[in-house]
C-alpha cells in the first residue's frame, strides 16, 4: 500500500509540473530525468517510450574500461579466463584513422535496433523487442542456435558456453543460451540508469547519455536535436536506439 | 476368444480395485513430508494447498509478464519465492535435499531447470547495484517530499 501511495504522488507531480521537470532535467545532475522514468511495478511497458543512448566518442577516454567493468559486475558476467568464448555484453573498440593516425575509442554493445536482425532470424521468438524498444533474449525459450549472433552486425551477442553458478538475483544467466546488453532493464523498470552510463558519469567522462528518445524534453533528445547523432552502419536502416557522436 | 477377453477385463478390474483399496487406506500422516527451512514471511501469497497444486502456473504466468512487459510485481515472482523460502547466507544449494525447492522435487521426482539460470538463494546483489538503488531511493524520497510539500526539505527549499 505504501508503495502505491508513493507512486501516485510521483505521477501526480509530473502531471502537474511537466514543464518544470523539462527545465530541470538538463541541469548537471541526471537526478530529475531519472525520476521521470519511474514506472509503477504493475504496469506494462508501452510504446510511449523508446529507451536509447547517446555516446560521445570524443569524450570517451582511450584506455578507460569503466563501463565494461561496471556492466559485467552489475550483471554477474564473469570470465573463465578464455577471452574467445567468455560472454561480453559491452566492449571497448579503438578506431584509428589511417590517414591522420587519429585514434578514437568507444563502447560497443547491443544497439537496440528498431528493426532488429536478431529478432527477425530467431526461430523460436526468444529474441524479441519490448514495447519500449529494449531488445532482449527470453532465455526460457532460447534454444541456443546462435542465428542471432550471426545476424547481428554489431557482434553484440554472446553464447554462454559453460555452466554458470552464483548468478546475480536479478540477472539470470545459464549455459546454452545467448545473451547481450539488456540496457540494464531491471534498473530502467525501476527508474534507474544503466550501470555503464552511471560508471561513465562517475569517472567524470560523461560520454554516455541514457534516456527516452520519444520525450522531446529528455536530455538525450535535446542533445540529439542540438548536435545530432550517428548510427553505426546506418546503411542497414536498423534505426538503432544507441547513437554516437564524434565518429 | 470373447470369453478370454472378458476374463482378462475382470482380472484387471479386480487388480485395480484392490490397488485402490490399498491406496485409500494411506493417510497423509503415513507420508513423510520433506524437512524444509522456515520461511521468512508470516503468510504465503496463497493457501498452502493451492501453492502445492499450482505454484508453477503462477510462476510461469508471472515469468512471461516480467520478461515481455516489464511487470515486476512481487507476489508471484520466483525471486520473491527464493527471498522468503531460502534463508540468506545459506550454504544449501539447489540439488541439496534441504533446499526449499529441491526438497519436494526430489521426493516427487520432478526435474526443474529454473536454477540453471536463476539464483537459488537470496542476497547475491553486487555492491554497484546496491549503491545505485540506494541513491535512486534517496532521490525518489526527496522528490516525493518536495512534491507533497508535507515536509520542507533541502530539495524543496531550492525550488
């Protein structure tokens, strides 16, 4: 009952003062934009929102691996000391322009495509897109065929090759299924931000912005409108939820 | 030929009848119930008989709602079953006959694969998540106070 009351007053607040929130959400703290994302636990996600991320490669520091560490700690993704088969939800990529020797570095993970190839090829319906744009694997139905891994142009998915024990309680992982970045869906559903974005802000790089692409007043939409953002492999017309600047 | 068939039917019926009589004389007291840890909560989400008969249907229904629609209510979630029925900091794992889920499933010879992926005991939450959720909770509380205006707070004052 207590929870219900809290949720009501929270929603009530946003109904009444949407403009105030819009103004405040672009202030330095990500604080208010986080609250705006909170959804009551008993309500289904809707197409009213589309979660996305904007990554500024110019701000992403070469050699910094904080987003990767945070992601893997958050979701209990552990290494078996075999990099070729270890699961990898996010990775750092270094790009060097051969003509100028200019090096940029960026995090690469599931791009949460609108028309996701992984969803298209999945024979069981395990690979799916939620109404709010988050692409996930329903491991209850995944048969581990790995078609999605072949189909993904971003090499974002991993197959779990070995028995997993001591899973984190909100992040089930098991042998024989495919997995990838969930955009920290367990946090997002409670009004939080993904662990990678949080780690990037904590390291004071501020290279990653998370938010609702359908809300014109969200920090991500404002930044996209002002400076734009590119899709990687835009030629594939996948309408990715993750966009990049400085590439 | 027909007579032989009738004889066989009668024999089968007689065997089934005697088997039924034997079974019906067995009471609940004769069955040794598995020994499980005491749950944390006072009352389950449904009466014990109902839970014994259909807990898997409830969990299955909730599973799809959570996975596909992001509905994260507590009553029928597997995570909450574990939080209540398996003690924290326990060394008992799924597969041991002392684990709440294993106890009955071993006795009834039912194989479940929930715990090939899901955590079989509560409390495995990394520090990074604990900190993030604590910060979020503080922010939400501050917001609520500022909204309702019942208690003037630092956040309320700056607005």
